[in-house]
C-alpha cells in the first residue's frame, strides 16, 4: 500500500551520488563501474518522485559561502577557483539528474534560481506541487 506521506531529503541521495561520482575514487569514473552506477540510478529513481534543485548566481553563492560561520571547502579560495568549483558541481549534478531521468522518465525536476526568486514564491510553488499530486 502506497502512502500519501511526503518525505523530504535535504541533499541526500542526489548530493551523495554526485559527490562520490565526481570526487570519489578514480575507479568510480571508469567504465568498469558503469554497472554499479546504473544499479544506483535505477534504485534511487524508483524511490524519487520529485527533485528540487535550488541554485543561485555564482556571485551570490560566493557571498553566501563566505558570510556563513559554517566551514566550506572553497570558503577561502579565489573567486576564479570558486567559480570553477561551482561549474564543476553543476555539471556533475546535470550528469546525475540526466542519468536518473534515463531510467525514470516520469521523474520531475524543479529548478529554482534563488538569486532571482524570493523564498516565499519558491515555497508557494512547492506547496502547490505537493498538494496537486496527492
């Protein structure tokens, strides 16, 4: 019996799949690991109905990273290094999302630019999405 409950994972599997594929062991980026990746994408795509991608302009992300008390791997890097890191992450996320979509054509991905969209508007759209699909 399928539940009508909504479970929200903050980063969770999308982040971990992206992180280990892009920054993990070299073995995970070789053709020998393709079967493993296909299995992981298949398992996770079966469990996910919706992915919300919150992003922002590079300059805004740089300000946010540097202004928080929380440590970050690029917090003290140059602007150029930070922007290269962000581009690499975005590209890696695109690979993860497209791989998940290949095995689950109905997977919905909502993208929001938090530099140009107020939090309340994002929240309203998400609530509409959650309530219309119940």
